[in-house]
């Protein structure tokens, strides 16, 4: 009896995994993403993808996401200007609202919100189709999608920053009675090249994380509507959390440089 109970008892490593299932899942996910990154790099060096597939992904990720990214950035800039302008007016400093709006968008909110929008629009339906055709999902989907996200996310971030600043300009002129020239000149005085580089640099990191997570979860899809739905939901959740957590550490890193 004692021997049977001892045989059923989990090993020390198993007990550790059962005690911390979240840690085990995190480590397994990081390992799978590292292997997927390795496979994508090997494929790129051995046999580059068809550029037609890359262009298709550029259109899907870039052009089709442009409207939602701009809409998000526009109203974010408008809300920031409205809230901060009315608060700064208490101290007679509403004319400097562009400095806070611009810095917030360029350094933080621009790259983060753009990454969240792209992560939410990442889809996995094509993976089963690629497998059904007997093609390599690494060469025909993972690599083109990774390249497209790495190119388009920084571009969309810059466009979103500009749209957000213009949204803040509109509110500043119409609601706060701040001149357009003063708004732009005040922002230019404080916005440095390093601030722009910080936001764009973050967008490259976010693009890598989003691409790897989207492709990893998609490759794990078992097929069918339920499988695709679960993979899509997991992609959105994992990408969003990764962007928000990594943004903190990247901000710390860029502030040290």
C-alpha cells in the first residue's frame, strides 16, 4: 500500500511544475518562441520567402490597419489635449499642452497603442490553409508576417504620432484657444531626436514580440472554428500583455541611455 502511494506521488520536478503552473507555461512559451525565431532566421538565410507573400502581408498588416490606427491616435490626442489643457488652465499653463501631448504620444502612447491595435488584428486562419497545401508554414507565413510587422509597425507608429499631435492641435485651437503656431513651436522646442528614436525603437521590439506570438499561437491551432477562435483570442491577450509589460522595461532602458 505504501509502495503504491509512493509510486503515485509526483516527482520533485513535477511537484514544482504543479505548484507554479503559470511559471511553467511562461517558460514553455518563451522556449517555443525562441525555437520559432531560430527556425525563421534559418529559413531566411537558407531560402528567403516569396516577396509576393511579403507584399500581401504588408497590405494586410499595414494598409488595412491604417484607418483603425489613425482613428485611435486621433481621438487619443484629442482627449489628452482636452483633459490636460483644462487641468493646466488652473495654473495658467494651458499654452504648453502640446509639450505634454507630443511627448506622451511620441515616447509612450503612440508605439503602445499602435502595437495593441496590430496585435488585436493579428489573424491565424491562414496557417491551416498553408498546411493543407503541403507548404512550409515557416517560409510561407511566419517569415513573411514577421518581416511585414517589423516594417509596418514602426511606420504606423510614426503616422499615428503625427495624427495624434494633429488631433491635439485641433482641440487646442478650438477648445483651449491656443494658437496653432504656438502649439507647434512649443512642441518642437522640447521634442528631441532621442524621443522620436525611443518610440520607434520600442515599436521594433513590439513588432518582434507580436509577430512571434501570433505565429506561435497560430501554429498551435488544431483546426476548425473553435481552434481558430481560441488561437486568435490567445494571440490578442498574449500580445497585449507582452506589449504592456515590455514597455515598462524598455522605458527604463531608454531612460538610462
